[in-house]
C-alpha cells in the first residue's frame, strides 16, 4: 500500500508529459499543413536512351576511377605503416 503514492505520481507525470508533446499542439499541426502546401517539384530534362547510356557509362567510369584511387591509397598507407613498424621494432 505504501507505493500507491509513487504510482499515482508516475501516472500524473506521464499524463503531463503527453500533454506537452508538440504533435498535440494546434500550432504544430498548422505548421505541417503549411509545409505540405509549399512543396516544390523538380522537373528533370527528358533525354534519349543513347544519352542516358552515355551518362551512365560516364558515372560508372568515374566510380571505377575513384575506387581504384582508394585501393591504391590504402595499399600505400599499409606499406608505409608496415615499414614504420618494422623500423620501430627492429
């Protein structure tokens, strides 16, 4: 019976916190509706299938080049670390 006060206090605090949530306030709902009205749409250029293939190929070659640079940089850093560790613990 002695914990009834604690339970009542917990329930009261939860109810108070729920009332303070921003989603329950009128201004919050109005803000969401205003935001939905101001949506902007992006219009993309229409291109032919041949141009799309060229663009895709360009993106793929650029990605391959970046991946290759990453691998080379990783290998160089690994070699430098190995050499440094060998010189330190020699």
